[in-house]
C-alpha cells in the first residue's frame, strides 16, 4: 500500500463501505460522509451504477474514493478509469493485484486464513482486509492471524457495527476498519443523508478517542 493512503487510513481509521444502487444519490452521499468527518470511502462494484457512483463521488472532491468488491483485472481497470484511487477485493486474486500495480493504485485484498495471508506477504503486500471479520471469529481471529505476521496491518470488514468498532480499533494490528452501518441500503433508499452524516460523525469521533 502506498504511503499516502496508509497515512490517510492511519489518521481517519474509518472506511465507509458503500453499496449504492442509484448514482443520483452519489453526490449528496459524498457530501454527507464528508460532513460527518470521513476522508475516504469504498464503493462496492456490486451494482450496475458502481462506475458512475465512483465518478460522481470523486468529482465532489471531498473524499478519497476507492472501489471494493473488485473481482477481476477488468473491473480494476474500469474502477480506476472512473476515478478510484484504491482497490479492495474480498479475496486474494493475483490478477487483481497485478492489475492494481500496473494501474498505479494500492490494493487491499481480503484474507480469511493464514495460508492466504502467507500468499499476500509473498507477493509483497503489507496491508490486507480480514473478511468477513465477524463471521470468521472477530477480534480473536484477528489476533490469531496477526501474531505470526507482525509486519502486516489489517482492515477488518464484514459484519462490524458501531458497537464492535472500538474493540477493533484498539487492536495494534488494525490500520482501519471498514463498515457499512454508516450508510446502509435502507438509509440510502430513504435518502437519509442527515442520519448518514450523524452515524459517520459518531464513528469518526469514536475512532479518535
């Protein structure tokens, strides 16, 4: 991971993970997240409008916008062309890693086992996503994986909510935490930008304490 993104994540420690089905919500969503104190966001490539969402959010200029759920090199190329400045994938795929490096953007792949983590280290990665963090065992699993790999930093994501956030942030191996509770599909559908701003501010404030 590049130093500038590592520094950003180390400072903000919160990565809102967004599944946005309607690109018309992208600009006000970016505004709400930024008003709540977020400095970056991950837009998942799970919807037909994902590229347009990345483009619209990046154009607002408030956030460092990345693309998540990147499964192929082709998706990586489309995401970066739309304005994504980092990539996140649910698993470790060599083609996605190679594509990210060719595109000049950092990539954070997901790992769920020590074997996957060894592969990530072998290809030169020092930051990975523990995914899905809570179903895998939460902080106990994180500690078990982190112990043999003291040089690796983690971005746990998956099933984490506001109540679990402080515990994860207290782990020395955790660089940042990804979560969708700040902008759930229900909140996006109802365009509840005030609530998104409030939940984001609550998370950001908690990360600073």
